[in-house]
């Protein structure tokens, strides 16, 4: 397969000549751009080639990405029949979603087993956790029997067990199909990868950004490449710039301890208990990481705190000195909370510009429906500049790629200087530089107590040194999970 003289003006993408031999498996390392995702969309046919040629493109191409996952959710939401039913419509079942794309329907059982979905086969798509949804997307891609399998951030949202399972599976798949892995994590290039492609971003005099395929190398050459040290130094420098902006605007009301307290917390559905007897107290100066497998209840626990979960009012919760349900509105609660999550990202489906996304953080809205002050607009422009997205100020949120969208949502959470910052897998879709930028910034925020962090990440390398309190979900699907609170 050969990509030759490729130019996509809209996205500033350029590839002069890239040859991929049949016996090679490639990784595209996303350093400071989303070129890999664009290549995936072009190869899969989701984007039209403006200029250039794809020579020898396989007939059957499987594609798994966060962008594609979002498209499937949009489709499921359009088909939501809750208004015409006597129960909630959680969308198509896992089994139905995989079966509808199976080239050979008799392989359904094997595919569900291969991706650890047998116990979820009747679960509705919108009931799944992020990691479970990712496994559904992989099963659907494999069901088409691809000759080329493109995986964009394949480990995103997967717990440690399923990360290892995926690495083992990719080694098996590499024996019968070609693999193209797109990742921003240096430790997520699986052993079966033989070559790495890197793109370089340059700002033109016009202000446009051009992303050019700058280097192709063997995996051995990649491991010896000096780029990691250079990128780490750049990310630290940019993180300090973000922190300085936060400090310059700092205003935060003071609340007595505890900021948050959950007594004998319990969440139970008709089909089973999620957790019970959870006693969790968050004081000023405490920062917490929530850990556990996919589907164990991490996001549910955070939803109780945020007030987005329907059982939050049946639990004994104190937030910012007030018992929940004592007369406060949900907007009064959210005014002091910033949030980044996959659920919010999927819900942010309105038509608004990049700067309006940032401004919506002041009003805790999805979209902008109130007139911001000049000071708020100026601050939003400062955030765009520091995120290197000034050129996207008037660009529609929907037209941005997934990583740019996620970066804006992180800015949206930080812009109002929240007392409590809830971060549920915040780095999904970010390139290497922006992931390190956000991670360094969050650690500085925690270290200097500029906000209190409630933080979820499955990746051990994402552990923040400034966080030393943990909520651990321990157990498994069959026996259930216990919640262990470990406070310093």
C-alpha cells in the first residue's frame, strides 16, 4: 500500500510518499497533532481525498476510533424510543450491534468471547462504560473480517486487565491481517508493531498549521529516538504557562470541612447492586484518585457527587456544607464544580464555536445561552491562545477532531476556577504534548490546592504525584465489587 502526494488543505495534512509493505505493522505516534486520526478517517473512507492517491488499498478495512464511537452513539440517540415505551430505552443490545455487521453470523459467539462481551450481550449500548463500549467497537470491526485493521487510541478507557488482553489479541491478529495503530502514548505501541511514522507540525506565515509526515523508522530506531525528551521539556514549559493563567484569575470561595461527604452510599438497579456502605469524606486539601475495572461503578460514584445520577437524592450526601436536597438547585451545586468526562463529551452535541464551548464553562451549560461579559470573553481568548487553538475560535465544535474537542472541554472545566474538579478519564483523544500538558497542569493544581481533584485514570503512568488518597473498587463481575477508601 502506498500513500502518495496526499494533501488535505482543510486539515493542513501533507504526505509526500509513504510505502507500507504487506508484512509490516505500523504505529502513527501523535506527538503534537491529530494527523493519525485523519489518516485513519481517510483510509476508512470517512473523509474524501482532496488531492493525492492511495495505491493498493485493501478492500476490507476495519476502523475503531473515539470519533466513530461518538457517531454510533448519535445514531442510537436518534433511535431512542423511551417516549413511546413504559421503560427506559438503553439502545441496541451488544449482541445486536455486533450481529448487524457480521460477515459470517455464525461467528458471533466467538467474537463476543474474544472481546469479553458474553456477559454483556443483552446490555443496551447506552448502559455500557467507556471501556465496554470500546470493546464493542473492536468486535464490530473484527466482524467485518478486515484485511487492514486501523485502531485509533485502542487502549483508551480500558482497564489494566483489558489493556493486556488487547495486546495479546493484537499479537494474534497480526498473523492474519495488517495493523495500523494510532496512539499518543509511547507505552501503547504493542510488540507486534514493526514500524513507526511521525508527523511534524509547522505554523505558516498565514497562521495556518501544516502537518507533514516527517519521519518513518523501524521500531528499533523509534526506541532510540530523542523525541521523547524534547517533547517532555516542551510540555513542562507549556504547563507552567497554563498554571500562570489560572493563578492570574484565581478566585475561590472557602467552604468548611468536609467539602463532600457520602454516608452509607448505595446504588442499586433492578438487575443488581452496584455498591453499598460507602463512607467517603473529602476535606479541603484532599485530592483523590478513583480506581477499578471497567463497569465497576467509578463513574456512578462520581455521578452521585456531581448530582447527575438519579439516585443522588436517595443517598445521604453533603456538598459544600449543605445536605443534598436541602433546597439548593442543581445549578448552584455545579457552579462550584468543573467536570471532564466521556459522558459529557458525548452529550456535547450542540452547534457552537470553540470559544463558546469555553464560555459555556462559566454557566455550566452544554452550549452558550447567556451573554458573557467582556472579561469572560477576553479570558476565553487567553485560554484559546494558551491551548494553541486561537485559529479555531469561530470553528464549530462539531467540525473539530475528537482530541481538539476534548482539549476545549478541559479548558471549559478549568476556566471558572472550580472548587471541585471531577476528571473521569480526561486524556482520551489527546496527542502526546497535550496529554502531558494537561497531566502536568493537573498535578500543579493539586500540589498548590487551586482546586480539589477527583480523578479517574486506568493508566499507571497517569498517576499524579500530588494525589495520595484513593477509592478502590475491588472484586469482579461475578462476585461484585467492594469499595475501599484509603486516605492518607
